[in-house]
């Protein structure tokens, strides 16, 4: 009898508590789902880290290769006097001294640091934004086009920040010291004072877009494609099984190879941007300048120097960016060998 009463009490208690236990489990599952969602959601802090990585990777690398950039600009603007990279560097040192190899370093640092912040930070933002707009199914199926759109959108705004300092940099690097000041303040002041002739601060924005947007789209597309090739065909183990040093090696090599393609894609527009700094070009349209340069020179003059410069630059940028990401506890950029091969650009 006592046993039956105990069993009845147990069943009664179980009946009362079952809905509570069930609701508690549902609540727990809901909380866990919310936590997972929050963990996977990219917040402002994530975009800030990407922007900071962009500042470090772009600002430092562009400043480090200023001597090569000076030689490249001289070859493009004065092809009769400056021909190859080594001969141009030698001529600059011989006629102007070693000091001339750092002309424009300050506007380079400022301009490309701000550009790098927006390039990487906004790329991640637009990537997530566009994914949310079109939905998971479409963004997964056509994510290659989505990432190309995100990189183009990010570079559009990044170049608005870059353009004034880029114009100052090129003017300093291609002008005679006797005719133009070399300091950032004085040069910027003169650019504004004579803005009817220099077209400062956004006279070079359209050709800059023409150079940088294709460059950035190619930079992300070919980098991801080359990384995928390495992990699918050469390093065939799961990506996480390789050391961070090995992954960063893949990052640098992939970045260098993608940079070569980027240089070729954006070189004609880069030649026009350099030509716009010449005094006698101020009142000419971009079409007129392109015709005067000639199709062959537009595509080839200074290309070898630019391939070396952009290849090195892009490789270092990706290496620094991925190194920073690993310091922040994030994964290196690129797909592993389990990613579908028909994807254009991979989410990272």
C-alpha cells in the first residue's frame, strides 16, 4: 500500500514538473541558439579588427616601397630619361642623392593607411551586408560574384579617402625640388592654392577608380583562387593540420602571384594617374592623354617595374594581414581542401 502511494506521488509530481522541465529545456535550447547566433554574428569589433589589419598591411608596405614607386612614376612620366628600374634608381641617386628616394613617403603613409582601413574593413562589411540582402541560398550559390561586388564597393569608398594624398605624393615624386616643395604641409598647401591647375583634391579620382577597383577585385579573386589551388593540389591535407608558418607561406606566395595579375590589369589607368601630375597635362582630358601616350606605352611602359612592385606589395600585404589575423585569434585567409572547387571566391 505504501509502495503504491509512493508511486502515485511520483507520477503526480512528474506530471506537474513535466511541462516545467520541457519549457526549461526549450528555454535552454533557445538560449544556446541565441549564443551561437551571437558568436557567429560579425559585430563592429570584428570590422574594426579588419580595418586595423588593413591599416598595418597597406600603410607599412606602400611606405616601404616608396623608392620603387618613385622610379616607376618617373619611368611613366619621363620615359625618354628614365627607362628601367635599376637605371632609374641609379640616375635618381646620382643626380638628386639618396634623400630623393624617400620623396612622398608621408602622404603615402597617410593615404594608404586610410585606404587600407576602408578596403579591408568595408570589404568585410559589404560582404556580410550583401549576403544578408540576397539570403543564404543565393549568397552561397553565387558568392563569388558577391565577393567581387563587395570588394568593388569597398574600394570605391577607399579611393575617396586615398585620392588627395595620392595626388600630393605623385606631384612631389615627379616634380623638381626647385619648382615644388617636398614637405607634406607645403605641398598640400600649394596643391590647394593652385587647384585650378592641379585639380586638387579629386581631379584624379576617376582614373584612380579605374586603376584601383579592377586591381582590388583581381586581388581578392585571384588570391583566393590560388590559395584554393595550393590546398587542393599541393598541400592536400586539411588546412588546419599545417602550421601557421606554413599557412602564412602559402599566403605570401598566393599574394605575390595575384599581385602580378593585378599589376597588368590596372597598369593603363596607373600610367594615366602618373601623367596627370605633369604641368602641361593639367588642361587635357583623360582621353587626350591616353592618345598622346599611345596604346603600346599605355599598357607596357613601366609595367616590369610595376609588376615587381605590386607583386611584392600584394604578397607582403596579405602576409601582414593574415599574421595580424592570427594574432587576433582568427584563421588565415582562404579555403581549405574541403571547400567546393566551383566556388569563385571563398568566404573567410
